C-alpha cells in the first residue's frame, strides 16, 4: 500500500462516521481526528463509535485518554502518525475521521514551529481566567487574534489561553503561524468533506441532542462527577457537558439545557464548516453520495499507487 491517507471531515452530526465505516469496511481502518472523542468515559456526549462498530472495523484513538489529562494537537499527532504507520504496514488505508481541523492538519502537514510552553505566563493567564472568567480572555483574543477567536468556543479556556500565550510570547498570532505552516504533506492525501444544507444539518443536530440525552448522557456526566473529575477540566468543557452540570446543579431547567446544547452544537458546526471551507483540498459530498465517494476513493488510491510506482523507478 502506498503512503496514503484519506481524510473524512466536516461538521458535527453530518454523518462522517457512517461514511467512514462503509469505506473502511472495504478498504482499511479508522483513526479518530476529533479532539473530544479521545477521552474515556465521554462516549455518549462526544458520539464515539459503538462497541459493535469497533468490532466490525478497526478503530484507533477513541476513548483512550483519561479525562483528567490534557491533550494538544502535537501530542495527538505523534500518536496518530504512529497508528497510521502501523496501518500502512498491514497494507490497509488509514481513514482519518473527525471535525477538528487543527488535529487533521497536525497529522497531514509537517509541524508548525510555534513557541513552546511559557509556564510563568500561562500561570498568570489561568489566574486571570479564575478571577475574570473565560469571557475576559476571549475578549483579549478577539482583540489580538480575531481569526483564531472565531474558530474557538468562547468557553474553551485551554485553547484561548494557549493562543494568547503564543501571541504574548512571540508577538505573532496563532493564525499567522498556521499560515506559515509547511505545506509539504506526510502522505498522499484525499480530503473528503461531508456537508448538508444548513437547515437539514441543524435539524439533525437538534434530533441527535435529544437522542444522546435519552441514551444516558446525563448519567454519563453524573458518573464523571462521581469519579471526582473536576468540572473545570478541559474534557468537561466539551459541548453540552457544562449545560448538563448546570442542570444537575438546578441552575437551569431540562428544556433550557436541551436548547442550550442544541444552540452550542449548531455554533460549533458553523465554526467547523468555516474551517474546512477555507481548505482548498477538500472535495465536498452529501452523506447520501456513498457511491460517488467510493468511486473517488478507489480511483484516487489507484492513481496514488501508480504515482508511487513511477516515483520509485
């Protein structure tokens, strides 16, 4: 198998996992590219693949990391690259599946040399967050790096602090570093984007939210809190978890919680679409276009094999 990778990307709830399962069942294995699906004990709220799905197709980097531990794109990329290497050795195609554009680029493209950790500055930023809240940090990021701010959720304190840390340390924004990213790719990569008309996508999001709640999402959050997971941990800043905690604390009603989760998920999907629409490599399909997608993948893999063979001569 040539040094290839197929990326399946797009907004949340659009049907990426279903497409990936159908493709990987014939061609290869699935590698997670969602920053929240890496965590253990968050299977329902982050829509991780079921045990049945994992049994039928090899899945990698789902539900393996403690929710007490932070992860970033660099750590994730090292792990994903190792998994992809092993998939190639088994003569299979890796399908990198998810909606976290930064994680996908960290795997496909060579790393960006952003400044390293500045412990003293980070401590001050976290103190600012503790006293003033995430909104104050987000306002600072909007002022200095609006492009990054619009990609992040206003409550995503970890990533907001990291973006501010980079700016205060170097005088350059995270967006500027991303634009300077080495365009050389690790693999011959096919980017398959899945999208739907906005109203249809939003209806899917609304329905899926209620389904996840009826499948035990609230009990999942209770279990996490019972395990002693601090609600301020990055893992519990995932969409919906803060709302469920607020509901459990009696701060909001059930319907207020549902509406908030749906609204936040729709906003998240909009940010994901903005990211991927700006990537000229993505070829867009409807989730109903499985035949066209299979043809595209088959043709592309054949072309990649021919290219690899010619290059080796």
